[in-house]
């Protein structure tokens, strides 16, 4: 299935429901960071050394505000990130819009007819290595 994608100012691909929700998403992300001290400590301690510089990380997890904090932590540590929701019903559209605008390629909107494929690289030259954690 071919997916038409949009491009953010930085050239990142994305497909979200409504980019006008990005400002609200940013506000929610900023509030959530206060409640996620572990990820914020990782940014503070490891951000300057960029341990993930050059890494390309693809993820598929519920696209929520909390996941947005994780995505921004990965980018703060140097990774290039592509993300897709794993569940068509759990996506928070404002979170997806904020990440698409500010941080990473994201392919998610509530009710999307697919999960996984676009973030896996079917819209780009990315190659995906699947790792299952059990």
C-alpha cells in the first residue's frame, strides 16, 4: 500500500490527522516531562555525549503524550527516530502532531487503517530489524 506523506520543516516525513493540534500537544508534552523524571535524568546525564548519534530507531507503540516524551528523549540522545502507533484506537492526535512538527517522523492518527508499515520504512530507504521483547 502506498502512503502519501507530508514533510516537516526539517524534511522529516509524517502523516498525522491535524497539524494544527501541535501547539496543544507541545503543552501536554511539557507537562508530562515533569511526571517522567527517569527519562529527563537520561537527557540531562547523557544528552551532551549523544550516545545514540547516528542510530536510526524505529518504534511502534501507542502514540500518546508519554510516548512523545520517550521519542524526544531518544532524539535528545542523538537518534533519528521514526514512529508509528501500534493501535489505531489509542493515538492521541495532538501528541502525534507535536512530534511530527518538532522531533521525529511519525505516522499515526486515531482510526488509521494500518499500524507499523510506514514507520518500518516503506515510505523511505530505512531498513527495519525487528526485535521482539518477551
